[in-house]
C-alpha cells in the first residue's frame, strides 16, 4: 500500500503532522501521493463576537488577527516539508463556534473542549462526509483520528469519515495518547488490521522540522521548541506514529 494514494484527515492544521508526520513523509518519499485535509479550517462566523476562549487562544498564540489564514500558511510550509498536498474544509474550529440558534459558545473552557459534541452540532457530520466523498480520489486509502482525548473536533472528524461507510484507517492522536491515563487498547479493538511503516531517523527529524512550522502552537503543547523535539523523539522511539489500524 505504500505506493497508493493516501488522505489523512486532520481536525486542525497541526494534528496529522503531530500524530503521524514521520509516516506521512516516509509514504511520500516512497512514491505515494499523500494529502492532508484539515476539516476545522474555516473562519470564525461573520457578525459574531469572538468567544472568550478564542480570544484567550489568540492572545496565547500571538499571531494577531486573521488567525485561520495565518495558521493555514504555517500548515502549507509544514506540508511542503512532508512532501504532501493539502486541502481545507470550512468548519470553524470549536473555539469559534456557537451552538446553533443561540448566543452560547460551544467552548468556554478546557472541559467543554475535550468532550463529546452536543447533539446540536451533529448537523456538521454529513457536511464533513459530503466534503470527503466529493473530493476523495479513487482507490485512495483514508485515515482519520481515533479521537483519543475526546477533543470534540477530532470526534467530529472521525464521525464524518465513518459516515461514508467505506474502509477507514485510524491513527493515534498525539499528544493525547501520552497525556493522562489514555491506553491505546481502549480505542483499538483486539484483532484490528494493522498497517505499519518504519519511520527512519531522517523521517523523525523531518517530522520535528515540519511541526516547527506551526510556530504558533509550540508553546501551547510544549515548554518550547527543544521540549517539542525531545517529546516527538520519545514518541518515535517508543514506536508510536508508525501504525494505522482498520476495524
């Protein structure tokens, strides 16, 4: 399958490179066409104030206004290093969304970010599925996040892919897999089919270089760039980021 076409679904601009950047580069370098599709890449809703959580994140990221566009620029640089193409869908990040028909922000704190989406947000699942269906190349392998950590956007992305009803690969969500008490066996059933790709030391270095393109996100997830590089090294050395599952 290494010479096939691959599409990796990313809830946010940095999720695939964090979770499987080395694998994406290895597949691409071996001749496969690899694409990273970011689902929650849309702009904040027009005519609505930024929710408080979004204001907080914008201040933390420190990249000023027009944040989705600037994050897309970071992502394009990342994908060029990985040798992948990219595509974006228009669902806004959860920090920008309001519950339909209300003035209630979807996310008000970390607890409401890392949870199952409300039923009111289920209307997005067929929209995501339709976007994937219309653009997915023929005979393409599709990979989606397992949803480890229960980030609501990761779960929406997974459910949109599952609604297609086609064979689907899953990748483990990093860094959520190594945070808290998450265990891979809780998300991957026994007997699941596996696809593994050796991630070389060269690929691991490119993996880190590619994530460094997401400069706005480094201090959100790590102490600094040095910590990011050390963390991905540890993740790579434990064998993570090199296997997909199908079940």
